[in-house]
C-alpha cells in the first residue's frame, strides 16, 4: 500500500482481490456441509423411500447414497466441488479485475 | 555552545507568555541571555494566574495535557513535585440540572424529562426526514444532524455567548472544518481497535500546577534570570524598526519612557496584527489592510469568593441557560486545593465572553461583580448572600476568530513575515491560531531550533485543529496494529468489480451445467436426466443432449453473470452504507465534543 494513499482513496478506487484458496475452502466447506446436513436431515426424517431426489446426486458423485456413509462421501464430494468452484471463481475474477483495472489506469 | 559564541547573538523575545518564556528558557539552557519584553506586570500571557486576597484565579482554566513529549518534559522539569494529577469533570448546566459532557443520550434524556425528550426525538425525526437542503449556517448544519430542539438546548446559547454572533450568521464551514479530519481510517479503526488505557486516563485526568499555570511561568522566569537572561515587566513594544536585513530594533515604552533595544534575532508572541501595525517603516498597504481585518474574541473573568466549602464537583461547567450572560464557570478549588487559602471557602471564575470595547467589557468592576452575583443566584448554583467578595480580570485577544476571510488575510501576513529573516512569530496570537498552551510552547521551542541549529520548522503548521480530534484519534493510536488493520480494511472495503464477478460466476456456472449435462449424456440410458431436464422450464430449448449441453453452457453463463453482478452490486452497496453509518456515528460522537472546541 502506498504510504500516502488514504483509506478513502483505496476504498473508492481500488478493486478488491479475492484469495482463491480461502474462497475455495469456504465454498467447499459450505457445499460439503450442505450435502452432509441435507443427507442426514432426510435420514432423520425417515420414511419408506429416503431422499429419492437427493439420491440423484449419485449420478455425479459416484458412490454417494442417502445414508450416513453416503453423507460422509457427500461431504467430501461437496467440499471438493465447492473448492473447485470457489477457487475457479476467484481466479477468474482476479484475472478479469486485474485486466480491467490496468485498462482503467491506462486510460487515466 | 560556548559563551563567546552565545554572546554573538542578541536575542529579543517579545511577550512573556507560554511561547515567549519557553523560547527564553530554551535559549537560556543554551547559555544565551535573551531579553524578554512583557507589557503586563506579570508573566504567563493568556495562561497567567491572577491572585486576589490569597485566592488564585487561572484565566480560562488550563489543563496540562499534551502529546508533545518535549513540552511534557519541560513541565515536569520545571514543576517537579508541584505538578498534580487531577481528576477531570466538566458538565453542562442547563435549567438547574447538570448534564454529562460530552453529551450522553441517556443522561440527557433523563435530565430533560419525558416531554422534553419526546420533543427532542420528534424534532430529530422531523429534521432527519426533511433536512435543510443547503447547509449555509452553523444552525442549519447542527440542526440537520441533531434536530432543532437539541440544537437550541445544547448548541445555540453557548455558541452565541462565546462568539457573540447568532448561529444563523455563523458559517456552516466553521463547524464542518472541525470534523474535516474525520477520516475513514479513524472511523473504521475506532470501531475495531480498543483504546489505550493510558490515553483514556489522560482524558479523564490532567496535570495541573499546585497554584495554577502562573506558578509554572514564574518558575520559568526565575530560571531564565538565573541563567543571565532578562525579563522586563511593564515593557510594551510600541515600535519595531526594520531594514533590508529584517528587524533591527524595538522601541519599548516603560513608565512613560521610551527605550530602543537593538537585537540580532527576534521572536515575538505579540498578536501578529499588532506587530504589523507597529513596524517602521510601515508594512505595505495590503499587509496593513490584512492586519486590520483579523479579529479576536476577548473575555473577562468575574472572580467570586463564596462562603461555602463545596458547591459542585466539576472543574468547570458550561452554562447553557440563555437568560444569563455567563458562559462558563470555573471552580478553582477543584483544579487544585492550593488555589484557595481557606478550605471553608470556594472561589469561582465566571467567564463572560465579549469583545474589547463592548458594553460588557466597559462595565465597571463593581457592576460586573454584581452581575456575577445575580446570575449565580439566578441559575441556582449558590445564593447571592453567600458571595462575600469579588474582583474582575480582563483578558483581551483571548481567541483568534476564524471568520470566512481570515485565511486569506493571514496568508498575506505570513508571506510578509517570511521576508524578515531574523524574525519569528510564535504563540496563539503570534500565529493567529487556536493553539493550546502546549502548542504555543512548542512553537517557542521550534523557533529556537530554527534560530540556533538552522532547522526549517514551519511554525504555522503547529496547530490544534487536529487536537480537537485528539481523543478520537488517541483511541486508535496503536501504530503497530494500525497498518496491518488498514491493509485489512483496504481488502475488505474495496469495491468488488461487478462485471468481473459476474463474468467469473457466469463462466463457472456455464461450465458446471455443461459438464453436468454431458456426464448424463455420456452415462446414457433410456431416459436421460429427467430431473436436470426440468431446467427447460427456465431455459427454453435446453435438453440433456450434446447440443443441449452447449445451450446449457450459454444459459449457465448468462444467469451466473446476472447473479454475480447483482451480488457484487448489493455487496458494494451494503459495504458503502455500513461505512456511511460508521462515519455518521463517529461524526456524532465528535460533535458531542464540539462545545469544548467552541
């Protein structure tokens, strides 16, 4: 940070940069826990056929089922997918933001 | 510095107030023998201590509180054990009740009563919903922030007493300037960094000489004289001779006699306007005109001796009652017990703000004592019969006035003074700045450094406008943490690029939908992805087919872009609103302290 640049200037002119790893971990945790909780919620509710719609995730997450072991597998799959999504979004965002900021600087 | 070198310089200091005496003291420590010229019969200038029948009266009440280490060191060096740590209490007295200062909402509302509180709340709401469109006057400026009712109770009467003009005439910029240093950094940091305990202690307490500031300045005078310097009392400077090299000599009027004193170097704390007017040959007309245009506010203190051991616990109180003229009341016993010779009595200083030559200023001392007696009785602090004696002290040019034109005129004078190489102007009136005692002293120190060591300190830049913010700044003065936190704030509060975020979310969404569709197509089966195909309800034409996956890519990108863009927009808006809210809160917090600055 430039010594003389005030916080006002920074806040008003700079674009925020996302930390890709951090974003990946956060999104991964949210997605993983989401699948884990959703699966266990259905298990606790019980019934004749447990979670027929959520079970469709098995089409993408090989080995995933609506049972407790499946919830753990779903946690791992959810985390991995979420991490990839968060990481990719941040990387793409930072790349575009960098280019747009440079372009703007070049103009001014 | 050896004696011979010291003797090469003949240094004249005009004014034996805090700035002049400090300069003299610093010079004496360097083995110089300055000559100090003081027009009054005692030293201390605006920070002098008057005495009457053994009672000491501090003109204005001077807290010894500074962030300038050199000044702090000098205070301790001079006063030693006579430097007391005193608790601070100052409240607003209105309608027979005391209100905390700075204003605290709960205390104010309890003190004002239920109906008045309702009025204040309604007035606040009314002015929040429909504020003045243009804030031209101080009245409009404060009303827009606190409502009309609160303005009338806590700002109007006191401000008008101090400055002598209606709040409707006082410019809004005057108040706006007071909070101009309220930076985003300060606002944000103050929300997250805990105040330093030591600083907080200094806000609640202050140091004070056992017998008032005069005790300090008399001690400094003695030390200067002990080192061979000279402090001439009743020696007003009535003429100042200049030549092409700067100032040559000053003419001193003392007991009807005139004496010319030559010097090689000059430091002056006399009002810069007076200095300009006394020059010979005269200053250029534009400079003289500028000197005519700078104004001051004066005050007088009606000192009363009350035959009661205790009246109220405050060091001073602000009197907001519009029915009385008194603006502030000092209770000197609460500054130091040694200010009062008899513990069964109390001494008060009733401060009346006025302008030299106006009705109040010209009233006789007896009339002023009677006025003080009546007003004290009227507001109910003590009954007139308890007041056994009184006297009056007048303090001319106590406050330099910052009117709308002063800056331009001061610039003209600054430029002229800069052309006098052997002359430096110091102190509150020498610089026409709202400096406190410590800053005035610091200008004296810097002037000596400029003169003796060739430093290039800009005395005009030592000011207390920022001092007004000292407490809020102190609260966040944790330097090692500040930069880290500032970095973090810059990260958190910087804008999220809407387009970039939209594009990134769009790209990822598009690819995910593309891959999800393709996976199902590749897995095959009689019915491909019946659930995923439901997306067709939103994405017309989409199907779980190879071509549908491409369409899904487009749809995913498009909807992801809109979602990301909206998210970034809302995130930026909420961050901005949050910052605005914090700023507003800090502004209010600061404004509650406005009276002290007033």
